[in-house]
C-alpha cells in the first residue's frame, strides 16, 4: 500500500473513529492501571506493621516453651504454622480484592461522570447537530462505566473481601490463643487448662471450622453491553422512537 492510499484510509471517517476508540481505550486502561497500582501501594503500606509483627513472631518460634511430649510439641508447632500461614493467605486475598474493588468503583464513577458531561453537552446542541466524535466518545465512556461497574458483581468482590477478612481474623485469633496457651501453661492449678493432647484436638476443631478458600465469581452478572448502549442511545437520541416502542409493546386492553 502506497503512502497516498494509507493517508486516504487513515483520513476516512471510520478510520478516524477507530483511532479515537483505540486512543480513548488506551487512556482509560492507563488510568485504571495507575489507580490499581496506587491501591496496591496503599494496601502494602497499611500491612507493614502486620508483616513486621509476623516476622518478629516467627523469629521467636524457636524459643517457644511448648508443653507436652516431643510428639505433642511438634504437632502444636505445626498447627501454629498452619494458622499463621493461612492468616497470611487470607490477608493477601483480602488486599487483592480490596484493590480491585477500589479500581472498579473509581473507574465506574469517572467514566459515568465523563459520559454524563457528554450527554449534557450533546443535549445542548441537540443530537441531530452533535459531533459524531462526541457520540463515539460517549459510547466509549458509557461502555467503560458498564464494564467497570460489572466487576463488583461479576467477581463477587464485596463477598470475597468480607469472607476472607473474617477468615484472616479467625486465624489471627487462633494464633494468639495458642501463643497465650504456651505462655501460661500449666496456669492456675485451681482452673487448669486442657492438657496438650486435649488441646491439640481443640485446635484441630478450630482449624477445621476455618478451613475454607473463598474466591467466588458470578457469570450471570456479565452485562449485555450492546443492549445497554442501544437503550442509552434510544433514550437520549430518539425519545420519540423510544416512547413509540414502549407504546407498541404495551399489552392490549
């Protein structure tokens, strides 16, 4: 293809709209990436005290005065490591979904704001006299708002955050309980705690109750983008047709 044909092709109306869509898509995704990186950085900063405390606890494990026989001591230490490991797992999953939830609500708000601004701007001039580039931009931002707005439901972000946070706190509570047991055993003779062989089974029961990996999705939450965009364009650009369509679909009297 020679330079003149390429120039003609790029200068055509469909090509200009395609380039506009690609450019807007790149800008939107760049903003989403930046927002996601900022959210991950905040989550990492907030977790610094927790990570530091976990490192200090792990460094002290060798000096723990674990009661019981050698076999019981080994089992209790294994249970402690399991509780600590699963707590870290659920902390990371919670932080991941928090970050993606922040991206979803931020990008939905920004995209909807730009789309609303364009609707108002186009409405002043009238859809008959609106720039086709403005309409294309409106469709892109409307689609972006629908795209990001579907994330919380599609990826069950709120439920994943809530359940993983609860599991994290449960494992942390169990870890603290075990450390207190090690530190205070045998305790008050008038109110003796469980013996190590009994406490092992108690911890097993609590680990079993917390044993869950929560990462849920909902495929039914995928929106029908074409239908939503057509509804928006019909409602804003062709109100008479929208009303006529509504009248035609009303049940006969």
